[in-house]
C-alpha cells in the first residue's frame, strides 16, 4: 500500500532535522520535559528550547503535541 503524500512530506521534513534536533524531537515525543532532555544530553534546558524552536520552524508546527503526532506517525510509517 503506498504511503499518503502527506506522510511522505512529513518523513522528508524529519529528514531535514539535524541529528541533535531529531534526537531531541524523539525524546520530547516520548514525553520527556525540556529539563529531563537537558539532563540526559548534558546540555542546558535553554539549549533544548532553542533546538525545539528550530524543529518547530523547520516542520512548520506550533508545539509539542504536533511534534509528538508527527514523530509517532513517521515512526509508524518507517517501521510499518
């Protein structure tokens, strides 16, 4: 079954993220707070916030909920 064009576009968008942005996006999608992500990665929570703002801009989304949906949907498409 072919992947819907929207999902193709989303997968391409996720591919546009830097490795660090993608790592942070995936951690946020698992429900981790900025502070927890920062502790795991050994960076400040301000740096996590900066990365998230860049991720939101690149993916043309407005918040964490949209990011979670996108990461989870793309993960399912890539694995299923």
